[in-house]
């Protein structure tokens, strides 16, 4: 028979074994659901909660021309705005937005949306007539029937947020992916000091200031920054001519790591699977990436930067509103709106 002393000595061991076995079971039972599956589930839940009139507004054919019609300015849009939803429908809309973003990206999106109220207060205090600023004028549109077998997509869009997703055979294309902030830094009031896109701005400035004098001569292609991102809301990303700026092959290891950090900032707004796909593109590009800067390198001065590879493009501009108004975007030269996924899908199927 086991005496009390032996039992007391073995009890901690048994507990550790039990805990370890439990952790193993939890780990084996836990499976990360691919982004496409999460999106499909969230989209179906959202659509099921709409009445027929709302559904007609929120849902368009996948082939609809409006799928490629995106923008980041305050204007009427396709889709169903949050303003026309009940409180519980808004929760489902936010779940759909959340399905396409990381936790960090979702926080960024709703904070950008909330900034509309701050911007309205600033513009009213200045006595100017401005477009309608409303944190609920953000529109949800679903293109096609959410499915694991047929192409479909959705967008969540309004002033300074335009996230576009295309789902084909379980794969997701997430561009164009646009973020903006006005003001880029809140200067007064209870939200003073808020900088929603601080990482996008600061990481790139850290890189350009780390360049030596000769490298700066190559990287800084213009002393004056353009008034906005060059590609604007074009349906297909295109930059004329050869890439400007400094090649990644001319950066030392520390500087190249800084460049990778900037790109990781943009990737980190997306869920793991999509973020990894972006960083896989970065890895594939290797040193075939150009970093270009225009304007001031001092914080508070108007500036612009561009990161360009054969596959992807990042643009950032902070010139408007006395250099306190940011536009930033990640584009895919061949894959915006799922172009490459759809090409592969139609070539391998009976579609024409």
C-alpha cells in the first residue's frame, strides 16, 4: 500500500502530467481557421441579418463594375452604410470588417472612423464648410454569394478606410488596402497626441535618416513631396518609368532590416494568413525593392515615400493640412481585386 509520504511526493508529478496532457489536447484540438473561411462565415451571418431592402443594397453581383470602383474620400458609395443598420446589424458588419483584419488592424480601422467626429469639430471651429463627417458613413458591400467554391468578395469603405477583399478557391487577395488619418496627429482636446498611423510614418523616417549622405542623394528623389499618393484610386496600380530611389541592394544589413520593418507594419494590419502572404512577397522580392523619399525628413514637414518591387507597391503621403493629413496604401501590381487569383481560376475551370 502507498504510504501518505509517497502519495504527497507523487501528487505534484501527477498534477504536472495532467496539466501537460490537457495542454496537448487543447493544442491538438485547436485549428486556426483560414481567413477565407472566417470571411465566408462572417459574410453569411451579416447577410442573414438584413431585410430584403438592405440586402439589395448590400449585395451586388461579383461581376458588377462597382467592385473595382474604390475610393478614400468622403462621398456616397455603393453598399449599405452603418448609418442604415440597426445596432445588432452593425455588430455583424463590424464582425465582417474584423474578419479581414488583425486585431491591430481592426483597432486602426475603428479609430480612423472615430476620427470623423474629431475632424468635424475642428472644421466647425474653423468656420469652414466641409463634407459630411460621420463615423457611421462607412459602407459594406458583398460581391457575389459567399462561397468556398465560387469567387466572391467584399469591401468596407468610407473616408480614409478602403479595404477590399477577393476570395477565390479558399485564397484571399486583400488589395487595394488603404488607410488615412486627418488629422494625422490630434493637436488639442481630449484626444491630443493621438497618431493613428504613427508606425507607418515613424518607421520609414527612421530608415531615411539612417542613410548616409551618398545614400540620401539616391533615395530622396525630390525635395518637394507630391500632393498625394501617385496612384490615387486607380483601378490598376501603375507607376510610370523605372523605380526611383535607392535599391535594397545598396542598403547595409541594418538598413535592410529597417526597410523590412516598414513593410511589416503594413502587413501587421492583416490577419496572420494574409500578413504572411505579404511578407512572402517581400521575401521573394529579396533585394529587388526600391525605397524612395520626397520632401522633408524632419517630423512635421511635408513628405512622401514609396516602396516598390515588381509585385507590390506601398505609398505614403503626408502633405495636406500643413503636413498633418496622411494617405497610405498597399497595392499589388498584378493582383489588385484578385486579378491573378481569378486568372488562375478561370484558366483551370470551364469558365470563359
